[in-house]
C-alpha cells in the first residue's frame, strides 16, 4: 500500500448486543438526550452521539486558540497598566470573586509543585476568569463594588480588542456564551441543541477583534465547518 493512501473504514455494524453494550456504557440518562432527538431509534441515537463527539473535538482547537489569545493579551495589557504581578492587586481594583479565583489558582500551583510566578499563575486561571474581568465588576472584599469599566476596560481591556471599536459589554457577551460551550465540551456533555454555526461565527468574530491574522490561521486549520456539514446519520463519520 502506498504511504499516501489512507484506507477507508467500512461502515460499522450495530448488532443488538453492541447497541445494548453501548447503552449500558454511556448510561441510559446520557443516551436519552440523543434518543429523544432520534425519536427512540437507538442506532441513530448512537450515530448522533458520535457526531456530537466529533464536532466537540473540532471545536477544541478554535476554543483553545481563543482562550490562549485572550488570556495572554489580557495579561500583557494589565501588566502594562498595573505591573507584571497585577493579580496581586496592589491598586485594589479587583473584586472578591476575582481574588478568590486567583487564590484558588495559586493553591493548585502550590499543591502540584509549580512556581508561583506570572507565567504559571496566568496559565492556571480558567477561561471564565478572563471573561469575568470584562464584566462590570462585583463586590469588593472590603465593601463597595468594583468598577471594571474604569479600572480594567479603559486602562487595559479595550487594547486587547484593538482591531475593533467594540464596547466592554459587546466583548463580554459572546465570550460569556462561548464559555458555556467550552464547559459543556470539557465535561463531555451534548452540544447538539446549540446553534453551533453561530458559535463558530462568534469565535471568528472575537478573534478578528483581537488578532485577525491568528484568526485566519485558526480558521484555515479548523474542521468545524466540515463537521457541521456532515450528516449525523452518516455511517462513515468517525471521531
């Protein structure tokens, strides 16, 4: 066989025993989501589960690109405004929830034996943390309410989205919605009820606001459009 020829797998045969084993392994509750979509057809439900898994995998790369671009840009701009260890909050701008998440990230680093330094702290903070910094700001530890519009957005955040004139609220909205997509994928949950084409368009839009060249690179290597065009009923779909 030539090295450049990829063998095509034959369609998988779903015997009654295989379907029963898959149902037991996936759990009746989990498969129930797909059964409802498939009107009780177990083989179609399993194919829909495969499609969900394949599309979730396809979204992993673009979501990773979005998250890393956002966190590194936010860290760079906040470092310019408040210093490299801005998360120590010497200016007293961060709300209680933000402090809690930073403390949790540092505890995780300590437990796992990693250095407590800016590269590791930044990498340990989750996607939702950075999106939270684009919110309005919540209750301060010492009382009162943080004003992220003034202390984060106008000082640093707007520069993250330098290729647009987007407002803080407009930047926050699609990212917060994409956060739920990322979390569902990370927890192996169904995403079939979401408007996935719109989700991908949101990723493309936010990347264009932040780093259009990286967005084009991301889109070139993405399989999302290909998978969304693939019928969930296809016997040839793999993950």
